[in-house]
C-alpha cells in the first residue's frame, strides 16, 4: 500500500508524508523534554509508533500529519497537520518543530500551509488546536495565526485550551 499524501512546498519548507527514515530525527525530537507538549518524551519504540500512526492517519482517514523538512535538506524537523485520535472530539490542527528551529517562523509557515491545504484539498476547515494551558509559546502562535480561544476541554484526563482557527474561503 502506498500513501497518497499531498506534497506541499512553501518558500522554505517541504511538507510531505511520513517515512521510516524519519525515525532518527524524531528520536532526537522526542528525547527533548519539550516534546511533552506532543505526547513525549518517547523512547525509540514509541517514536516508531508515532511514525506509523501518522502514516495510518493518511491511510485510514485520508488526512493526517505532514512531516516538515527544509527545502535544502530532506531531514524531518517537525510535523504539522491533522491529528485525530479516535477519542478526540474532532480533528485537530497540530504541530511540533524541533527546538533548534524555534523562533525562525518555521512553525508558523508550516502550520499555515497545512491549514490551507486542509481547508482547500481535504475539506477540513475552522479546525481547533488543543494546547496545554502551560504552553504559552504555542498559544501565542495560535493567536498569531488568527485562532480564537474557546472554552477549555478535557482530553485524556488533562485540560486542553482550545484555539479555533478561522474558516478559510474555498478557492
């Protein structure tokens, strides 16, 4: 089975489907304590599960997470796209970028591209981002992208702050 994951290019980035060769890069990402915002830290076996789960989203739902790389280098530096576990109330616009790329506008560029593709090609629009109340950087990014805060919800016994992204016009 092959995955039909749309390839997205921005000025600096490529958003592509998951690959097993991304394992080492995501082992590094999920070894960082900051990965707690995205389900980490994870051991290598857990990272394998994350990669196969990302691929499974595309195979089973027709949407999922794109893995993000710089245009000049195919190594994954993060992810952006649609995260939708079975126990989530709706699909979420999620993201995570390696620490060494923070503060450079990479997350903003990746998420804006994923959000546009989700709305125009996948018919997924006005998505929420479920963010930890303690993750001020991610909340600030959501606001910068035009998302509006909604009432908090509980996901897997943890409070999540909800930011609803704006509905994009169909093109």
